[in-house]
C-alpha cells in the first residue's frame, strides 16, 4: 500500500512538472507571461541530468515516500478501522481522514485553495492505494498506467502547442 501511494504521489508530481513545462508558470513568474528570453543552457544540462539520474530519482522519491507514510497510509488504514467500528463505507472515512490530514499539514502554510489541492492529491493516492494488497502486481500496473498518462499528456500537449491549438 505504501509503495502504491508513493508511486501515485510521484506520478502526480511528474504530471505537474509536465504541465508546467508545457504551459509555463501560470503565476507569471518564470517561463510564463512576462518572462525574459530563453538564453539556453549550453547543452550540459541534459548530460548532467542523465549522469545524476539515479541520485536525482532518489532525492525526488523522498518527499512522496514521507507523505505517503505519514498521511496517506494511516488515512487508509484508519478509515477501514473506523468503518468497522462506527459503520459506514470505508471510502467515506478515508476521504474524510485525508481531508483532515491535508488541512492539518497545509493550512498553517497556505490558504484554503492550497489545502483543497493538497486534499485532492492525497485523496487520489488514498483511493488508488486502498485496493493494494500484498502479493499482487498492483504497483506495477499503477506505475505503467501512470507513466502512460504522463507521456500521453506530454506528447499530445507538445503536439497541441506545436500546431498552435494550445498556448498563446
């Protein structure tokens, strides 16, 4: 369950990066509106990224793993336990607990919109991870379908931007 929720959170982050690459920073600071001209990077960035890819992957996987272990997995397990004791479907308890977890963690640092986005991300991870059981190849299926979605968004978004259907 922990592996599946970590994969889901990582794939959500990858999808967010792809959307930022395609559409730029929507807040107006960065590659979006009002940004200066791109001067290029000299070509060493891609080589540097490929050489350090295993290290970067390890660094990138730490925050989703911590969030998964601290918020998503306890929400799923406590939701099942509350459903057994108090009644009701486990799904309702799990979504309620992910909303409470997102509110407790994000609200001190942001506003209600960021809390809502955090709850959406955590609830997707909880909804997908709740079906994971030991001994299944569920994590592999989640990874492959998630990777397919990220690549499809990148390809079709790039095609839409290249043909002028998407963008400025």
